[in-house]
C-alpha cells in the first residue's frame, strides 16, 4: 500500500485541475461530485495506509530527485509513518466532510464561481497533504507555501468586497513573515547538516550540532509556526480570515493550515527536545496566546469571530503541550480539535444559513426549536471544547494540562484559567444563539438546513463525542492510551531527553481533574443562566469590556508601530527619494545623451573632402597608437 | 639595390597621393591620386616579395617561397582597372548632371 501513497495528494490535485480548468463547462453537481469524490478517494487510501502503518509497515517513498546540487540532494519523497498517517486521516476525513457540506452551503453561487471555490478547496487539501507527507523540510515547505496561497485565495473568495480582500492580504503577509523564519531554518539546516531529510537530520543528533545552533534553528522554525498556526505575535490574521465562506473557516481551523505548525514541531520533536530554551519559548508563547485569545473571545459578538479566537486559544494549548514535551497530547488535541472545531464552524455556518447571513449573536436567540439538529450537535461541540467528560476535548486538554502541571504548576493554573474562559465564551455563544427570546427582526422564519449539512454535523458530533477514547489516560485504565502507543515510535528518541519531569501521582491527578471539571461545570451553568436572559442593549461598553471588545487594540498597535511607519517610509521614498533622486538621475542620463548627440551632429558636414581628411588623420593616429602600445 | 630605396620611393608616392586627395578639388585628379597610392602599395609589395624570395633562395635553390606577392600584384592591378572604369563612369555621370567635376559639389551625403 505504501507504493500507492503518491495517489493521496494526486487525487485532490486532479480535482483542482478538473474543476479549475473546466469551470465554465461543468454543471454544479458535476463539480461537487468531482470535489467530494477526489477527497473521498484520498481518504480511503489514507485509511488503508493507516491500517498498514498500524501493522508496522511505515516507510519512505522516493519519487524522484527534486533538487540535486553537488552533495546536496533533496528527493521528492513521502514519509509515511504514525504521525503523518494520523494527519492524513484528519485532513482527508474532515476535509471530505467539509466538501460535502460546501455543496449545500455554496449552493447560491453561480456555477463558475462554485467550480472556482471547489478547485481552491481541493488545492488546499492537496497542499496540506504535501505538507504532512513530505519526507524533508523542502517538500514540507512546498505544502507550507501552498496552504498559505490557498488561504489567501479562499479568504478573498468574494473578491468584489474590498474588506475581504484586505483580510486575504493580511493573512498572506502575516504568513509570509512566518515563512521567512521557516526558510532561514531550512537553509541553516542545510548548512549545518547538509541535508533536509528528517531521518538524516535526526540520525546526526545529538552531537551533530551545538545547543546554540539547535536553539537558533528551532526558534526560526517556531517563527514559521507562529505565522501558520496563528500564535503571538502573528495571530491577528486568523480572526480576519472569517471573511471567507464559513466552510473555508472550518477547513482552515480544523483540517488544514493552522495545524501545520503543530505538525511541524511534532515532526521536529528531537530538535526541540535538544533545545530547552526553545521549548520554554514555545510553551510560554502558547500559554500567553491561549489566555489572550480567550479573553478577546469573551466580548466578541460575531459568531465566527468567537470561534476564531477560540481556535487561536486552542492552538495556544497545543503549543503549550509541545512546549512542555507532551507531543502526543498536542497531536491528540489537534485531532479532537479538528472534530469539534469543524463541528462548531459548520454548525455556525448552518445557523448563519438559517438566519440569512446574519452573523451577530445579538440578533440570534431562541433558535433551539427552529434548528433542532444544529442545536444538539452544537451543544455537543460546545461541551467537547469546554472539556466535559467523557467528550473528546476533556481527554486531550486534560493530557496537556497534566503535563503542564508536571513541568511547572504555574502553567497549569494559567492553563486552567484559560479552560474556564473557554467554557464561558462557548456557552455564552450557545446561550445567546439557541436559548432565550427570539431577537431576530427579519421577516423570514429561520429554517433547518438541508441534509448535506445536517448529516455532516451529526457525523462530526459523533466523532467529537467519542474521539477522545483514542487516548484514555492511564488514570482510568491501564495501557488504554492507544494514541500514545501508536505514536511512540515517532517520539521515542526525544522521550528520554524529556523524562526529567516527575509525573504527578494518581491522587494529585484525580484532584486536578475533579477541580477543573467542577469549575468548568459551574461556569457552564452560570453562563447559561445569565445569557439565556440576554437582552439587546445599546449601552456603550466600558472599561475592561471595551478593551476586550476591541481585541486589546492589538490591530491598532500593529498599525501604529509597523504599518504606519512603513507607510510613512514608503511615502518618503516615493515622493522625495524617487522624485528628486532616482527620477532626476535617470532623466539626467537621457538629457545628457540627447544634448551631446545634438552637438556631435554638427561634425557631419556632408563634404566628402572633410570626411577624407578626418579619415586620414584618424588612421595616422591609430597607427601611432599601435606603435606606441607595442614598442 | 637595398630595400630602403624601394621603401622611400613608395612612401613618397603614397604621400603625394594622400596630399593630392586632400588638397585637389578636381575629381579626376583626386582619382589619379588614389591610383598613385594604390601603386605605391603595389611597389612596396613587390619589393618585399623579392626580398623574401632572395632570402629563401640562399638555403634552397629551387624554392618559390616569397614569390606569391608577385602574382597578387597582378590581381590588384586587374581589380584596380575595373575600379577605374567604374570610377570614371561615375565622374562622367556627375559631369552630365552638374556640368562640373569639382568634388565640393558632392556634399549631398548630409541629407
């Protein structure tokens, strides 16, 4: 089956070409069929590959040599192992569900735009597959850039709206900043190790590079991860990415794109394990991002913005997990997060669809009876993300927090605070949307979405509910953490390096679990009660609320300290340096040539005798010159 | 005769030719001066050829080395004869058009 893995990215790519090139010819249903079936085939192959890997048949598939310069050989190769097979399943599986959902959600688009949408969506899946399958950092980088491009294309899908285009540009620029870090790290690795292939680099460690060099490389890689996975300081593009259609948000947040950074660090686990400073940077950045984004989410009124900040916050948890050495926990959280975040976004899309593109929570309320399926599935999603046992979010978040506790109790306390905030803002969203009185002033009654939407929601809800059982902690049952056993070979070399932390005793763990669950439950009950009585008010937000509603003014800060000085510099260069410097120099050259040729023209008198004289004099001079030079 | 005599003669002939071309305005005289320069060069060529041949004969009595230029000169003369006929034809045409053979009339190259 390993030999067939090259087909996994090929199918979505074929779908992209078909739908993209024939967008004016194909009907909507044909495009939908192509888009969904290509990803579905990729999913089926991924399943076979996964079962092969489960039997221990992992390996590398080299297709051809991509770059060959002197001693540096970069093959176009796929690495199929435990880590990439898990990601393959998440990407193609959730990606497929989102494709199916999109066929219904994007139904109002005209057929050529519909085809454009699906071709981008397929390209997105293709890029992400390339990213996780690549056996070296260069192939990974191709996918890395690919997802950046696709996010730009899809965020700016409605390209007639300037604001959406700006959001797309913002995403692209932010990602480019991060990509630069990644690129520097790749060059550094070539200089240090002479190769970019994962296995070759890891074979040279430890000892192949000093801790300082490894710290530099890992920090550069981490800059790349902050861009792609929306961490401080490059997170602001993700909430703006809500400009794209809702299924695109689901795709970006759940299956593709933002998990790239987590995957990359998990893949480079040995590099990070040998660079403790980088681990601390990763953990602290993750923690701060988790808290900051969670506080912003508290006061957002746009349903998609709340979910966007919640993603940033959850990604922060994953980085916290990576930073404290809980690589399995981070990958586990990627998986469960893919399920419930896709569910929440698609549910939100269903609500938006039902409410005729109204996205403001303040105009929702009482939708429980109009959207029964959406309501139940969203409730499961909210409970899962809040971390209520036995839903999936509970297990993965708990694993990260326990490891954080073992590493440093402060991480745990702050992380738990973030988890409480998560519970609060998710149930604020839930209560304002589904409970209370109807505040919808539209004339159309809300209606439940078509089957392509509700079926997908139900499947994702089931996955969100049971997905956590892949990683039951040892606390509950001996050796029941299947994911950990499965992923163990990937992390086996970094595990001994990180084993210095004492795992907390079972009593402590029970206590921590009990306290966090009780607190989260209390928050949920309280939030539900207070926000189900929510009434619209026109009162201006004051104090800290205003600060949170305005997202800590981070956008304004970036505008002030980066964008405005840059614009001023650009203006200075444009008006002063260009106009009076470069332009004058260039025009001067032109004027000089035309002036001198006007003078030189007078030499041409037209008199033959003159020409002959000049010729004779010139020949004599040349002969003199030749003699002068030679003798 | 020493080679220097030939060289002096050729230089004098060539200089007369150049001076004539530069100073005279009658097209026919200019033309004759050009021929003079051509023949000065021919003379020089034959002289050097003879010199080379004489040197080669010292070591090998049957050699023809160095005598090629004697043949070249005939070619040059033939080409010069052809050139003269073309040149004179141009001058005749010029006279038919402007009733003069002064080369200062040939100042139309400007436009």
